[in-house]
């Protein structure tokens, strides 16, 4: 299988797609949902997303450079360096 390339018009639904892809494709067991990331209108950065996923999977972002690069790259490919409900448009 491969990462989902289609984008969902709702940011929360789209973040859930990415999180499910991380679980399915890379066997990450973070247990997170989009609601764990989006709070109000504050943007979510690629670093915040990456660190939270890695920590939730029981790893240390300071020691898991390989995972940091991989996860951050997927986020940036999909959203750029940050995304918010306000800026998300298809």
C-alpha cells in the first residue's frame, strides 16, 4: 500500500488520513487523532506534529533522527511547514 495522495476538504479528516497512513505504512503506534493536534486557530507546525507522533510512539525525537526526517517530510509534502483550519483550502 501507499500513502493516500487525495486531500480531504476538512483539515481534521485530512490529518486523520495522514495519521492512519503512518500507522499502516510505517507501523507507528501513536494512537493519536487530529483532535490531539488542532486547537483553535493556531497553526500546527511540521516540528510540533513530528515530535508529538514520535513521543506518542514511545521514542525520543532527539535520538530518532531517521524518524524525524521521514515524518516531517510527509507532513511538509502534504501541508507545507505549517497548517491551520483557517489556512486549509482545497
